[in-house]
């Protein structure tokens, strides 16, 4: 038990796991390749299933103070302007059904809250500028290999190194990320500089079109607007800030509602992220090594649960490591058994929604009819499996 648990990756899942283990008295070394442990500075949505996890880590109050509570989730047709779905996120019906509020928070704020808590735990050692290239293990321990040519010893290894995990690649050499053909552009603008049509929105607003969507919501006490625009890139076209790409975006925007064009007008088209996910794959563990978060089950953002699943992972794994700290093989096997189907469902339902969000023609017409038939109660039932108290339990030792 003297050797530390090694965690590779300083994102939300890695930092939360380090915090949870450190609070339980486990020695931890968190290894992050960047010179500074810091996230990409944009917004993140946190469903009602996630705040109970943050409560277990002792940071719920801080997160609530830093969060914005949206009024609703609103899905609109970008061309016709029709309302397809409205999910109220406040009121007696919502609060009676779900265990916590739905919140939006700046990822930097959430990350800093977790990091401050980690720095107050002496059992956790933060190691920046450490690029891990692989691992090896014996019956008694595990070693990570670094780009600097050193080896770091531990008793177990948690790979929380993201969508393009090097450690997952070592564990499953033939597995690959799945490219969607879409790119995302993320922008935050001061609220007083946002178009007036956006400023009047108090919830999470999304416009869906053929091959694109835009989504936006307030942050930081309604002082900033977080915007994400997602576009399908035509075959043979580079998603660069060139004339052809801008013409493509202008063509998409032309028939859309004025508010959609307002959103696109303030989006930073020079910064973009290719959107991909992973196929559900069993075999998260290899002896004393386990995958966590996106490294285990990267998902599309359709359900806004990438961060949520990583934080749920952290809570489950910490409880199991506490119960089976001398037997990481058992802890990691149980971790996958408890988490696999739930995370796989998030992955596959997110893919199904991806088509719903980006279809055109007859598909879009049928989609509209199906969604508009649903009552608020129907919509809440659709989210029960993801948000409801039955699936949000404090993990118990096996």
C-alpha cells in the first residue's frame, strides 16, 4: 500500500479520481503532460445525475455558487423556427423527479474547484509536464514510461488520458477512434457583446439543421454566453478558415432563422475541433491498469454527458479502490462490470441523437412529428435512466 496509485491525465475525470482517492487516504501521483493542469476554457453542462458525485467529493457548494441554472432545454428547427422540444429544468415536477439541478458551468471554474480541493489533500502529488508513452507491470506493481525516458512506479494505474488515449492504444492496438465528419467551433462572448436575440434566452438553446447545429447558454451569472457551432464538412473539403469553408457555412446559414445567423456571425471559425467518439468496448482493465472517462467510453456530446460519465466513473472507482486497494485486479474488474452498460448506453443513444440533430428532408419531417408529440412527462421519462435517483447511488464497497 506504500506505492501510489498513478493517474494519467489531468482532466475532470483524472482530477476527481485523484481527489476521491486522496480523501480516502490513498497515495496518488497525478501525471499530466501539459506544463499546467488546465482545461479548454469553454462551458460544460452537468446533468442532475452528476451533482451528487460532486457532493461526495465535498465541492457541491462551490460548484453551485459558480454555476448557472438554465430555465430549460430548448430544441428548435433552424429553418422553420418551430419548437421541437422544451424540457423545463425548474419547478416542482422537475425537482420532485430528479436528484439535483441541471447546471451550466465554465469548465475552467469546475476544474479549478476540483484542483483547489486536490491541493489541500497531502496524499496527492501533482506532476505536470510528464508525458506518459506506455506502461508495463509485474505481479506486484506497475510502471509508466515517460517521453523523458524515465519510469514511475505505482501499485495501480488509472488511464484518464482522453479520447486519443495512448494507454488504451497499448491495451487495444487495433481499436481506433470513430470520426463523424463534423467539426465544432467554440466561442465565449461577453453577454453585453452577444446579439440581442441570444441575450433574451435564459436556458440551453439549440437550433438543429441539415448537417449542422448551434447551441448556446449563459455562464458566470449571465455575464458570458457560451456558443458551440457544429458543421458537417463536405467530402474533399478541408475544415480550415478558407473561402470554400466559409462559403459552405454561409450556404448553410442562408435559409436559417435570423437568430441562427446571429449565432454564426459571432462564432470563431478559425478554431475547430474534429468530433469523434469510440465504439463501446469491453476490456477496460489489464491487470493493474484500468481506463476511465473518455479513454474508456468517449461519447458524442448529444446528451451532454462526457464530463458526467467521467465524474461518475471517478466516484465508482474510488469506492472500489477503497474496498479492494490491495487487489486492483478485482477493483478494476468490478469497475468495468458496474459501469460498462450504462456508459455504452450513453455512447449509443448519443449516436442515435446525432442523426436526430442533423437530419434533413423526410427524416427531419418525421423527426419533428415524433418530438412534437411528446409531453413534458414523456420527456422526463426519456431522461429517467440518465438523471433519476435510481441511477444515482453512492457506490458501496463490494
